[in-house]
C-alpha cells in the first residue's frame, strides 16, 4: 500500500467515519475541520507506531501534518534521515 493511501485510510477511518467525502491529498485537515488538536495527537501516534519514527515537539507543525500530502512528505523525509544515519543538527 502506498504511503498516501495508508495515511488516507487512517484519516478516513478515524475522522471521517469511513466516508472520504471528497478528501483530496492536499486538503487541509485543520482548515476543513477534519482533524482537531486531539486528532493531531492521534495522527502523530499512528505515524510513530506505523512507521517507527520519533516526532519531536518542534515538528508538530501544519507544514508537516496538515494534509495527506504533507504527512507523506514528512514521513519520507524522516525515513530518509534515519536511513542516512544522520539525526541532523544537534
């Protein structure tokens, strides 16, 4: 399953009661009222468990977590950094 399909499935199942209602990959979760602040924490837990990546507090931003597209890009970047063995600047 592709990363975006996996994320979409989580969002639809947990926040849209199984009906994607025209959810696009670039639909803003917050602006469209799909996910609230509590939901973001559920999304973070899903990402950490499903993809085995740690998400730091400073990474909890709309740029990383506000659409299927942004979440997928964020996960891919985190996995790339982990694979390279670089944790980034200290």
